[in-house]
C-alpha cells in the first residue's frame, strides 16, 4: 500500500474516533509534533491513542475534509478541516480546526508527523 493511501486511511470518516484502527495505522515509534493555537505538543503512540479515546468520548462523528494532499515517496502532506458532531447535539456539525500536516511513512505505518492547526 502506498504512503498516500495509508495517510488517506487515517483521515477517513470516524477513524480518529476508533483507537484500535488508529493503533493499527501507527508505527511503534511514531512521533507527532503538533503546533496548535494552544501551544506545542509532542505525542508518541500512546498519547495519540489516548487522544483518539478522548475524542470518542466527546464526539459521535468525525469527518475530515481534505482540500489538498500531495505525496513524494514516503512523505505525504495534507491540508484538511476537521468536523465533529457532539454527543449532546449529534445533528449539528461543528468545525474543530483547520490542519496542515506532513507525514513520513515507514514500514507502511505513520512514523513522523509535523502538524499545525488553527481554529
């Protein structure tokens, strides 16, 4: 499976709410460096899976709308907006943030991520 397909699978609807699926897509040594409007986070595999679990407790749906995706070998860049539906109001779609991320794929898994987000 190509790097672009692996990254696309990570951003399919509701995958970010499924910690088992997220776990299967991540390299054991994955690191995500994330610059957000709230500061800098450096997440390893356990922290990414914990984030996925937390998201699944708050949201019933998760959808990413990819506007750009570029790949070059094992590197994939994605620009997307992340939308969710809350447990309290499952009929209303809410924008979480806009994202730009560069993923390095190794051994058919997400290995290194460099992400920026803004509300």
